[in-house]
C-alpha cells in the first residue's frame, strides 16, 4: 500500500492510491468554494508564492483530520525515514483561519513560484493538475517532472521553484509541511 521510491537521494516519490485521490478531489472542490467566495482574500494563504500564483488557501482542517491521506503520509514518513508514525505530525495553528499546514496553489498562464524553502522537517507536494511544469530543486540542479496523482516529499530546507507557466490551463498543486517530534 505504501509504494514509494527514492529519487536523487533526498526526494521520495509515491503515487497516491485512487481512494486518496478521491479525497484530494473533495479538498479541491471545497477550496474552489473559498476561491470563488466574495470574501476570498480574507482566507488567502500568505507565503512566498502568494503574489505569483493566482490564489492559495489552506485546505479546511476537518477534511485533513478525517482523511486517509494524513495517515498515509505520516506512515510513509515513518517507513522511509524511521521511527513511528506518531513521531511525525502536520503543523497546526489552533484558533486561526489558516490552521492546517496544507494548502492549495491555483496557477494559470504567467504564474510562477519563486525560489523558496519551507519550515518544518519535511515538505511535500501533491500534483493534482500539472501539464509539464516541473518543480526545480535549485541547490542540486534537479528537475522533477510530475504526473497527476504523484506526491513527493523532501527536506523542508531544500530550495525549489516553478518557472513561469507558459500554457493556458489551471495548474493545481497542494503543498504541505510535516514536523518531527523531538526525541
């Protein structure tokens, strides 16, 4: 069930099970409602990519808490990096509208994500819709070409970017950060 492979010694790639992709589709549908709401700017996710992507918003916490994806990603962390699944967790900001450290990126022609890294121990990307717009890991000059349904994990401090989108389509990715409990 936890099928994965290491790429370039630091990147873990997995193809999400169909059942989890169905959950991700529900996340997108709920995030679409927020994106299309007249008050959408109040819930906009603020990070380095905010000004360069069309819109970013956190996935509603209840969808993550009740998902099989969360169990999948935490068990994948334990299997590939050691320890127990309980050693890993998704960061939360209790009492905040932006309370779960997983968000959706909506990108269109002309959008891009500048070079950046993340906070936390491990970061990841779920590729929901992508048409040959790779994620470029600049420190080791590595380009990752994804497919719909792929998820990658990498150390949070790894610099990466996405070049300006040349084609006219809706590129959808979900980004997240995983922390590890101190022992």
